[in-house]
């Protein structure tokens, strides 16, 4: 004789808070995201931030190299 469903589920606790009905899947991140900010907006903002940081680092490096070159030229000409 095969076990009945009630016999199989006897040891499984019932779900609380939803009347024993199956849980509904949670909303996806698409629906939770604010309508004004899309995934593309987030990626674009991140890319712009990275490019700005790289440009700032490049400008600082160029300024250091120019200062070092001027110092070397000044010391070499003296």
C-alpha cells in the first residue's frame, strides 16, 4: 500500500501567515526599482564616475611629470 499524502506531510510544519497556501514569489528587482532610475542609468553613472576618476588621476600624473621635468631642466642648466 502506498503512503497517503497526509501521512507524508505529517512531519512537515504548516506555513504561518498565509493560511497554509503556497507562498507567492517575491517581486523582481525590476518592479522594486524606482521608475526614474533604470539599470542603464546606473551603468551610465558608474561608467562616467570611473572615467572621471581616471581623467583626474591622469591629470595629476601629468602635472607631477611636468614639475619633475622642469626641475630636471632647471638643475641641468645651472
